[in-house]
């Protein structure tokens, strides 16, 4: 009987470890240009472009009416959490979100209020081969 209980305990631990591995975030997938397609928070307009670089820098390009605003900062990924630090003038703002989904084509961030923002990867057009 102890052998069966032990085997079940090991199986449960291994299943839990496999699920934890499934939630690992690959930071390299985030690198690139993304377009905001769905905004749960409505803080940023749809069409906002977010650029993530390998050296943990982020640039947000917002088009509002006939004006373009570029905001720069940094980001850090820790497990499923992503922390953005943006500095505008003398004011520094930090926000931590959860990465709900990160694939080659889509990223979904969830803020502290449970509101989701979805971004789609912007595909660079391939140069025509002659």
C-alpha cells in the first residue's frame, strides 16, 4: 500500500512540475514590434506600437489625433511577471503586469485590475527577391 501511495505522490509532483514548465516565458519571443489590437484598460489607443529590444528596452509609439508620442523605458521579465519602468521628464513610473499568453504572434498582458491588453506581432515585409 505504501508503494502505491508513494507512486501516486511522485506522479502528482511530476505533473505539477510539467505544468510549471508549460508556463515558462521565453523572453526572446517578446523581442520585436507589436501592435495593440485589444485594450481592456483603454489607457492606450488601438494601433499603439510597442517595440521590445533584446537589451530590455521598450519604446511605446502612440498616435493620438494628428500627434505621435514616443515613450521609452525598460522592461524586466521575472517568471510570468513583466515590469515596465518609464521615465518622462523627472517622473518615473513603474507597472507590473502578468504575461497571460506569449506566442510567436500574440502577447496578452493582464494588469493589476485584471484588465487585458492584447498585441499582435508586426511582421516585417520580406524584400522581394529578384
